[in-house]
């Protein structure tokens, strides 16, 4: 009886979330969005926590869905650029591996070992800024950069950490400016959040801030935790970009009438192909994906090696970048996010946000807390960009194109939780084994890399055993 009531409540929530419209053509309809199947953002926000299961399930469906021409997929007259840009001539082919669309499903890449996970190297994509060369049909690194699929498990926790770090850094800047104005003297302030140092700033009495020594984060002090280069602020921004680049599905909040003057910028024949509510469903699904964990039921020899490897991992200095845990004050995830820019829905543009309390989800019980009551997120990353190349060790410095003004040989510290499930390794998946990718570290990671290579073979194996025990568990 209880289960029946639960199903009924979920059905009512779905009906409440989905915008009213005419019936679909039939139960065999190929479309992901038959008439009336788009999510209404305002209704989802107003429904509150009771609607969350239905919203997440709709997001899961959209993540696995194969978008069709009748859904608006393909962006025939537009490019992959993050700023709405029309093709100079002609029409996009249905699929093209180099500039997209290159897939008709999010699940096509994010599928290993779970929905929302990583992917094999065959699922690599080629990304370009899309400004100077909006149309290209080559994988020449002068025009595009190859990317291996990043797992989205635990993504809601990742974004919340980045939001809190951004708030800390911007508060430090505001405090330094205020003190400089009051004192009439220059004020130096160290940029530190959650134990991670991002350089320092100098605030002058006239309100000007010297940013020359900011390190590993953009000058606006917004920590951007998504993509290999750390250029996406939120799951929402990441999702809108991915929908356009990989599927040719244009979100109305960026490609709609407000910014382009039309409801069908790509001339797909489908107006407002992706609504703000649809994006929110995808965000809710990704934000609630459980984080990776430690492999259960390890054989005795593996367990012993992993325990020794964890100690060796610490001793050689890997946690200087791959910080084992970062403290999180609040597990309340709001959508839209607070630090996005124009072209991605922002809090001031909605009546009320969609609120997701991640602390109510089952995975929250697996997370430890510190003595301040903060959640300890076992991310194994500092969410900071680092130089990973030097003159002697430059295997990771194989890109010729900067991305969003992030230097070509600078990358965001990868999150190692789940690394045992995400082979191959590196930003383009060109390393088959953990030992190989560790040996490829240069630049800021050179010291730890050299320490690792100086270990005895058995000690190196133990480090690998430890890393391979960090996995994405299938349900």
C-alpha cells in the first residue's frame, strides 16, 4: 500500500512538472520531447522537495535519451561556439566527430561503469573555442583539443565545494579592499580557502586590486570545477555547452529570443528545443549522483598493498595537489547557481530556485565530518589549476590551443576519487595505466613524480593498488 501511494505521489509530481500540451502522436513516438513533455522550471521550484525524485528521474531519462531531428537536434545552421554563432555557409551534417554534433545521447560518452560515469577512449571528443574557427573538420591540434570523458559522479558535491571556495576568495578580496580604503595603505591578502592557496592579491587605497600573483584560478576568483581545464562554473553551464556542442540541442536560456532575437537560432524547425526546466532536470540528476567510494571486499593481498600505498602516496607529496578531503559547510544545492554569467540562467532571473538538500540522500551517510561539523568530501583534488609540464617532462603538454585563456599546459587537478574506474588516463586518455600517467607529471607535480619513480617497484605497485581501490560502484 505504501509503495502504491509513493508511485501515485511520483506520478502527480511528474504531471506537475511537465508543461501542459497536446498528446503525443502515439506510444511509439521517437521523440524525446513529444508535445507537452518539457519540464516547467517554475513548477518544479514551487513543488519543493516532494518533486525531487520525479525531477531526478526525468533528468536521468534525458541523460540517457537519444535526441532526434524532431526534438531539434543537429543545429543545422549554427556552430558549436559557446556564444551563439551561425554557420558561415551550408548546413551541419547530422554528425561530425570533430566539431560536433558527435553524439545523440549524454550516456553515449558518460557510461562507464554507471550512467554518468566516464568512458572509453573511443568516446573522446574534440573541443574548440569556436570563435576564430567556428567551422572545422580536422583533429589537427591547431584547431581543436582532444578530451577524455570525465566522470560526473559526486558532481553536486564538487560544485558546492567550488561555490564555498569562491565565496571565501571573494570575501578575502572585499576585506582587503575595505581595509586599504580605510587605512590609506596597500594591503596584501593571501587567497586561501579550505587549506588551498591561490596566491595573493594587493589592494590599493583607490580600490584597484593587483592580481598579478593570483595562482590557479581566474582573476574574478571564481573557482570553476568542471572540465579538464577548469573552465565551467556550474553543472548548468556545463550541461548547456554539452547539449549544444555534442547533440546540437540549443537551450533557450542561451540560444533563445532574449539573446538571439529568435526562438529557433539554429533553424532546426523546433523552437526553444531545451527549456530551463529541462536543463534543471539534467542538473538535478547529475547533482545527485553518488560520489565514488572504496572498492568493497578487496582480496587480502590487495587490501594490504592499498593500505601501504596510501601511506606512500602521502609520503611522496601527492596530496599537495590531490588533497584527500575538502571540508564542506552546506550540502544544500540550489539551481540556478550563484556565480554563472549571462547565457546561463541566474538566480535573479527566476522567482525561486530549485533546492536539493544532498544531506538527505543515502550517500550522505557514508561521508565523515570534522570537529566543526563540516562534511569531509574525499575528492582528492584541490580544485586548482596547475602547470603539469616542464622542459624535461612534457608528455602532457601536447595542446596548441588555449581554452578560455587558460594556458595550454595548465590543467585542473583531476579528482582521483573513482580513478580505479576511469581508465584510460590524462586529459586525452592517452595513458593506459596509472603508472604511466604518474610518470608523465611535470611542472608543479614534478617533485612528487620524481619521488614516485625513486620508489622500489613493490612500493610503486602499492601506490597503484591504492589508487585502483578508489572506484565508482555500480548500483
